[in-house]
C-alpha cells in the first residue's frame, strides 16, 4: 500500500501533457488542427499522461495479490436497502423533476446557454433549500452582484453563504469548515486545481476539479450542484466525461426573448430521465408553472385562422401547445419556409405531403410556422396540428377552438399512432377540450366509454379536411 501510494505521489510530480483526438483517440505530443489518423478537424484535446514506465508497472496485477484491502466485496443480498435521503430544494418544480429532491451525496450538473437563468435558479435554491447551511460559490460574479440578484428574487437568506473563489481546495476547505448541507458551484469552467498545470476551463482542470468535488460529495454525503456552460454546438463545454462522472444532468433551455424556460432532466441515477419543469422568468426571478397547458393557451379567445392546438408530450408531461401557421402569396420570387420552434425539414416534408396527397397548392406559397410561447417541440405527434394549422391558414377558415390534435404523419399521408395517447387525451379533457383528433390506429386501442371527450380516429390526411370543416363547425 505504502509503495503504491509513494509511486502515485512520484508520478503526480512527473505528469506530462499530451493531446488526443476526441473522435478516434489518436495521440499526439503536440496540438494539431487536423487529426492525422481520422482526418477530423479541431478534435485534438489536451490531456495529462502517465510516463510509460510508471503506467506499465502500475498495471502489473500480480503485485496486487498481497495488497491489504480496506473494503471487501459484499454479496448483493446482504446489502441493506436504505431509502435514499433527499433534500427539499424549496423549488417544487425542480424537486419533482429530480424525482423528489436532491439525493444526499449526489452531484448534479446544470447546463444551459449563457443568460438563460442558471445562476438565478441556483441562487433561488440556495435561498430556499431546507438545509441548515448552503454554500454558494461563485467564480463568475462578485458578492455585490449576487446580493443585488438576491434582492430581486426576495426571500430571506440567513442560511445562504456566498464565497467568491475559484480554487477547488479553498472551496472544499470552506465547505468542510462551514459544515454546509448543500454546495453550489457557479461554474465548473472557472474552477482551478493548483496541482494541475493548465488554465481554468481546460479539459484537464475541469476533470481534476470535478473529480475532487465528486469525491467530497460521495464521502461527506453533501449534495453538490455544478453549473456548466455549453458551447455553440449546444454541448457541455469540457469533456463529455463530465456528464458520465455526475449523477444527474439537467439542462435549462428556452428562447431568451421569451419568458418561458424549460428544465429537462437528461440523466438521473435516482429517478426518471424524461422529467420536464417549466418556468417563467419574471422581474423577481423564476416562477415554476404548475399548469402549463392553461398558461400556454390563454393568450386569445376569438377564433383565428392558422391556429391549431397540439396535444404533445414533452419529457414526461402532456402539454397542449398552440401551433400557428401563416400561408400567403410569396413576397419575393422564391417562396419562403420559416419555422420557429419546429424542425424546418419536418415542416418541408409535411408541406410536400399536403401538396402531393391532398393537392393543396403550397409549392408557390410562403409558409411561416410558429410554436406559441417560444417553445421548441420535437414530439412527432405535433405533425397533425401543424398540418391542420397550415390548411386553416391556406383556406383562411378558423378551426373549432375546442378541438386538438395528436398524430404523426407518414410520407404517404397516413396518420401514425403516437405514444402516451391516454395521457394526451386526459390532458385535453382536463383543459376542457370537446374533441381530439388522433390516428385511427391509436383510437382502436382505446377502451370505449372511458374518455370524457370525443375521440376522433382518422386514417389519412385526405380525411382531415372533412373532419376540420364539416364535422366540427
Ligand atoms: P442568469 O441567471 O445570470 O443566467 P446564466 O447564469 O444562465 O448566465 O440570468 C440572467 C438573465 O435573467 C438576465 O438577462 C436578467 C434576467 N433576470 C430576470 O429577468 N429576472 C430576475 O429576477 C433575474 C434575477 C434575472
Ligand atoms: Mg451565471
């Protein structure tokens, strides 16, 4: 044991840097713009390496036979299954998203675009958490800035301690001496470990500092939340490894021009991963939206052409969202197709299906599509609402306000079944819709008489027109 530890200390002093390609793993002693092995550009990242003689002896398994072990393997049946201890963060939405609060000793990574509200959300949690003491470490903002933000948010913060620090050793020392019940670090890209010789934000620094924080969380049982920036491509800046190291990854997203924010749980070792929390950014901080469908739909009352309601499921949550379309004569020579919050290529496909299968003259029209509220939807079940909105705008006839839609559309114009149809129907019924149009295949599987609203099964887009303007008028 002593020799192993001695060797580790000796190797620590002799750590060298090298570069490897994050696509194919090829190594290089210096940075290269193009990987000589797989020819990918800009994929070389810096790493630390053990001197080869040391790493070879370290892998000699025969030496381990005489090693004294501090921990022994235990048969799984002999392990006691203690319920996981969870801490209330004071934010109902966030707690529910995590599956019932922060688990003791867990490490959560919160990511999102700059300015989306990560620091605001974390300061709210620091002020409202049920823990005795919360340590909020900021390497980005001064205590005065944080104080200003805390004043905006309101709420008392007697238990919330602010530390402007970037050295991980000082952060951990403070956390231990303060006996903090929750540690929040803003952000992991500013952290610095003195024994690693590279700049904060580099892969080596992020890895080394995150490792120390994770060890602290596991060994002390203190939950730790790390804020992480994302880069232009939307990936977590730093190694993908960070996502593997932590227990939970939550991603904050939304359009900055709008007030809505969605918090998605992408990874969760202690609960389900498809949770979604909705917030609204107001002058006094983020407010959880517990009834999102009502919230998103209550914008106008009179009938308008080009608007259709989709019964979607975002994350694990059924949500009614308004899809708006505007179809008109082209302003410029070439018709424009613009989609906000919806995949542009998917819209092009749906328009092509409408043109080819139903004969709607869309090729020479401008088509604009918008998801109300600045939300971004990826659920294929929104297809039918998109198509209904486009037809409504093209015909300039408003749809019945109390009908909603949930089906995917295939290339031959057929309506395909979607998942969680019961949840969609229930949500539509709860909000007070009179009818929901779904795929005939979905409708077949439903138990008759169970639904309080009219469920209309449709087999293809040709049938849709009659349903829209003759059945519901
Ligand atoms: P911030 O939490 O600093 O974002 P991040 O840490 O993700 O970079 O959020 C900053 C934005 O939120 C900023 O543009 C101001 C706005 N904001 C409000 O609208 N209301 C508030 O109460 C607060 C604190 C911030
Ligand atoms: Mg911030």
